[in-house]
C-alpha cells in the first residue's frame, strides 16, 4: 500500500512539474471546455481498456502517428495495437493536462501532457509521460479524433 501511495504521489508531482505556470492559469472558453471534456472521456475509456468505447471517438478516416511508429497508421491499425495493449497492460493511474486548445469552426487542435502508471503483462509497474497533439472534428454531440501525434517522450517509455 505504501508503494502505491508513493507512486501516486510521484505521478502527481511529475504532472505538476511538467505543466508550466501559464498552463495552470489558463482560462478556457465554453467551447474549449467542451473539446477537453471529450479528450477526458476518451482517455477514461483508454484507461479502462474499453476498445469499443475508445475507438468510438476515432473518425473513420483517422490517422495517428506515435513516436514509436515509423509511419502513421489508420483506425484498423490503431484498433489492432490497442486491442493487444489492453490485453497486456493495465493503466493504474493517469493524469492529462491541457496546454493549448485551438478551435476553428468544427475542427479543434489539442496539445496536452500525460503521465500514466501501468502494469505490464508480468505485473511490472511502469511510469511514462509525454505529450500528444489531437486533431478533432465535431460530429454530432462529440469531438472525434481525425488525427493525433505524440506519445511517451523519447527515453521515457
């Protein structure tokens, strides 16, 4: 129990340290808050290992490019790797912090930091942090990912 508390404390401290002061002081408009609530919703689905719930936030023409991949991938490729990851990794705790949210009509660009603590298939605990840029398109009542780029910072995965 003590170890879990220390890891949680570590994640909180790292998250605070990664967020520059202006980010913490940012005031978001109602539209930006709406975009961010969708990012939070799909991160929660991701942390729960909910493949269908998470991919429901991906546009049919989605393209993503993580730091670990040599080329961008489509939604089918993302599903394949997510499915494998959800079977072998369990997110214990995560934190996401918005840096910038720009909205241009029905398109939003979201830059944010993340920190997560997870267990791998052998039960080994791992902490990683990095950044993502998500490009979202408004579809009905939700914002869906058309593209993203990022991941764990090089050397921090």
